[in-house]
């Protein structure tokens, strides 16, 4: 029974990681640089949701509105700081993204304080399935994560925007020749990436039951592990990588040592990358 409960917790955590990893790898696929400020989208999503729920909005609507707000902020930050540097190489973009991460994190700390806040999740009785008590929160997290990943799949495969994003990711020059506006695709990519990151932050807050200014930055390492495990630039690889990392963390914490859950994530990552240097869905190195 403990094993099954651990699997449920692992899948729920894996869902949070997978959603966040999809947001990060979508932006990488189009821009070809890893945004180190992505973790702050998780933090902002959780804090905006907390603030809106405190103003009286139902938690579901507060979460949706918070994700939309962070999506818009993602576009504004990209236009102000990333777009002017796109032609200067990856290093200036990398350094800028780290700087933005620290600025946003400290702004949140200045406004909200350094102490963690309890996420306003109502108390719910666990579900008893054949003697196995499954928290409803974990099922909600898993359900929302699966719905989000399905939405990303539908976006990429069956919408014109998704096809344009894939075209720009595959060959930006050819996409411009075909008449695709890189400006609009970039804006849409930043918006979707930040929105998904905010959703991941809200799910992470439900998992941790608390919200803190540094939560996104700390969680970013695990998200990177999932992206690399699945194959950087592959949204479907990020989904698989996130689920595997979540299971590895929960199983390791339950059966080996609870204080080293992050270490188990990277043990799995290293083992897979030795065999497949480009990740599970990134082809053989």
C-alpha cells in the first residue's frame, strides 16, 4: 500500500515538474536559449493566485487569472530585455535571464516579505480506495497537469499557431521566407511559456502547501533535469522526463532517504544521459 501511495505522490509531483518543463522547453525550442528567469514565473503564478484568492476570487478563477497575468508579464519582459539581445549571442541572454531572476525574486521578497505563506487550499478528505488513502489534492494536481499537457499537444499539432511555432523552431530563416511573422510567434511563445510556468507554480504551491519568494528558483534545477532527461527542445520529452523525475524523487525519498530527493532526480538524469546523451527523445549522441 505504501508503494501505491508513493506512486500516486510521485505521479502528482511528476505532473508538476512535467508542466513546468514543457513551458521551459517550448521557449527554448523557438529562441534556442535556456531562460534562467523561468523559475520566477512559477513564483509569480503562485503569489498572484494567493493574492487574487485573498481578494475573494474562487481559487480556480484566481489561478486562471494569475496564469494570464504572468503570461502577459512574460511577453513584456522578453520585449524589454531579451529581444534587443537576440542578435548578440547566447551569453548575454543567459546573463540577462539570471539577472532578471534575482531582480524579480527580490522584488517579491520586498513586497511580500521573506516568510512563506500558506496556500489557501481548502481542507479535503482523502479518498479511500481499497484501504489506500489517496489525498484529493494529489489527484487534482495530476488531473490539471494531464489536462495542461493535453492542451499543449493540441496546440502544437492542430492549431496554426502551433504549426508556426514548430516551423520557426525547425528553421527560422525558412519560416520567414514562408511569410511567418517571427515577431508574433515569439510573443506567442513567451506568453504560452510564462503562462504554463505560472500554472506549474500554482500546482507546486498546492504540493508544498506554502508559497515563498525563492520557491521557483529552487525548483528550477529539477525542471532543468526533466528537460535534459527528455531531450532539450522536445515538449513530449519534457513530459516524460518530468514524470520520471517525480517518480524517482518520491520513491527515493520513501525507500532510501527523505532528505535527498533532489539527488535522486539527478542520479536518474546522469544514468540516462550516459546511455542517451541527447535525452530520451533527443536521438542518440
